């Protein structure tokens, strides 16, 4: 059963013409809460390069959604001393605040972690994710989140939400996929929560670096039920369709459980690659607006063809997005109707 049908009928079947008409009217009301009448296709895009060894580009489009809730990081000089680059995408839900706040503050938390300076980058990423998430309940942080809301609304208009709360982290959240790349040897650490993904392309093959975190996954479902919540139609308590995210503290409220045992957690999966990247190999990160329309293999195929045409990375990202956006207004949650953000990191030389 679709999310709309479940919401409208609550499990009961209706067949009369009047009820069908009422369903159609109700559906239009629901669709209007989440989707625009016409998509916003203006693209925020940038290109970056570094010492002729690495180039990167990003493109982001609001699309059909009523709010643009994505944020990203594309920092080729994140740590010049250790020759590290940092790339990330944060896909917000029920508001852009936590995604924007993560893009601004998570990088410094990673650097400040004691494991980072021991070059235990995986441990640093894991601890930084939990530290960032726990900070979201602080009053000062909540005030900054409210300021992000205010600035956003000055630029783009009122933020439409399903739920509201004086403490924004209770009802808003964000996915995260973070890639920390050593430009010297190509070692790549990727941490993720939610359904934003990262993949690499080398040796003429695509290789996923992440797994989605969905409430129906066996491991996630067991934890959710142990926390006292339920999964209904693929959503936790009929609401969130993710099982790991920053924020969403309404689903992290069991006082007898730790931060890794709640219905929703911010503990990331970590994947490390030591593959040797060659010229024209690449890394791609994207939010679920992309991955709902194409898988990693399909995305890498498109990117590889664009690289052969010598397109700039940002133009490649735009090409991926254009292939994913629905040509018609989405109804009942079909693909192509979400915000879309894509980062492509291209290797310009063989790494040693």
C-alpha cells in the first residue's frame, strides 16, 4: 500500500464514486503540501581543482519539492598537512536546518576528534557523527537552527513542515554521507546514515561504498522494535522512512536506552577503500533523489560517458540530475520528485 493510500484509508477499502472523488481531492491536498505545481530547475553548481591531480564538481536542484533541504561539502583542501579532501551530502527532512548546520559544523568536529590526529580516521568519523547529533539538543545550537530557518525563509519563503516543535531537532533531521579522501595514496573512508550514497568507479567497474538504512531492514527493524517503536508501511510509527539520521529526537526518546539503541540512531556505517585510483576514475556522492531513479551502476555509466566527452564535473552532475527529474508533477511519491544533489570527484592522474 502506498503512503497516500495508507494515510487516507487507514487500511479500509472504499469503492463508491463519491469516496473516489473525495480521495482524489484529498490526494491533491496532500500532494500540494510536498510538491510544487512547477519544478524549480535553477541549478547551484560549482567546480573545483587541485594541483592537476584531482577535480570535483557539484550540482544541486530543488526540483518539485516545496523546500530545498539538501546541503553539501566539497573541500579539496580540508587538511593540507595530511593531504585530505572532504566531500559530503546532507539530505534534510521536515526542514533544511540540520542539513545546513551539519555542512557548517561537522568538518571541524571531525578535525577536533582525538582519533583524527592519530590518523584513525574511521573512528574519528564515527565519534564525530555521535557528537554532532548529541549537540543538536543544546539551547545555543537550537538558536542557531532557528536562525538558519529565518535566513532560509527570507530567501526562499516559508518552510512547510509535517510537524513543529520549539526544539527543532525533535522533528527535523538529515541523512549524511561523508567521504574523507587521502589525495596522496587514494585511501577513502566513507561514513553514512540514511539513504544518501557514495560509489567509486575504478578498474572499469562501479563499487558501492554505502548501504541504505531503512526501517524494514532486518537489523534495523529488530532495534526499532526493541526500542518500543513499530514499523508501519515501511515507516517508523507511520512517519520516518529512515532508521538512521541526525536529529529526529522524537524517535530517540527512550530514556532507558543509549544513543545506539534508539529507534533512530546517528551511528554510521563505515567503509574503507584502499583501491589504487587511475586517471579518469571517480567518486560519486548523491542524495536519494538521484538513487531513487538510478542505481550506482547506471549512474557510473552516465558519468563515464560524460568524462569521455571531457565534460566538467559540475556539468556531469547536471547531466545525472536531468536524467532523474520527473517531467510531470509527482503523485503518490513516485521517483523524480525530490531535491537532487550530486558530487563527482574525478582523478586527473594515476595515484601512486
